[in-house]
C-alpha cells in the first residue's frame, strides 16, 4: 500500500532546479521535487514548499529545511517565472514568495483547501506583516499607503485600481519614496 502512495505522490511531482541560501550564507545548488498541476507539469504548487523545503543536492544528498533554517530559496524553470521564497524574522513559521521589496514589500503566502491552491497577498511595512485579503481589503491596504496621499486617494476614491493590482500599487508607492 505504501508503494502505491509513493508512486501517486511522485507521479504528480516535477523536478525543478534551483538553490538555497542558508543562514550562514552558504549557497547550495539543488533540485526540488514539487507538486505540480495535473494538466501542466511546469505549473508548481508553491503550497508544497511553504512550511518545509526538501532538496536533493548536486552531490546526491537529501536535505530538508524549515523557514528558520534558510534565508531564501530559488526555484527555476516553472511555467510563468522563476520563484524566490524567503524567510522573514516577523514569521519564521513559513516561507514567503517574494514579489517586491522596498519601503513596502509584497509577498504571497500559499495554502490548499479541498485540493485547490490559493494565495493571499502579504505586505511588510515598518517590520510588521499585514495580510491583504478578505473583507475590508481596500481599507486595509489604504491605511498602508496613507503617507502617499495622491496614491491613497486614487486607491480609495476611484475605479482606477482594482483589488488585484497590489503589485502595481506597491511599485508606484516604492518609486515615490525611492529618494
């Protein structure tokens, strides 16, 4: 019975290249076995690496790391883009998919429910994490960009920006405060 279970797990996993960066700044080039979408093996399920990442080093060693043990890891060769996950001192319970860093940093967290994968946006500002999902999303995000009144007013009072445009808004916010 366990043989059938193992076969099922590996039949839905794909090997991706990449590397991890340990807390001591060692870089380990490796391969990951990550669960993938049933219709396209180049679409990974990031939720399978959010709590722990298992690697196979180029020397053939199998290793596993929790968020408190790594600074980051990088997965190459996925369908849409390469993925960078980081550990945050504000939450060492899971890895965060890094999208944008700056005065406002934008990350995604992944989870599964009823066999489907979902994600939420997470903002890091002033060393505090804010989940950007659910009821009141516009108001929650608005509070984070209040110190840029023009962008805040466009976000809160117009149809210029939709709820799924966080990457664009975070980039505009960071560009404004770049100097």
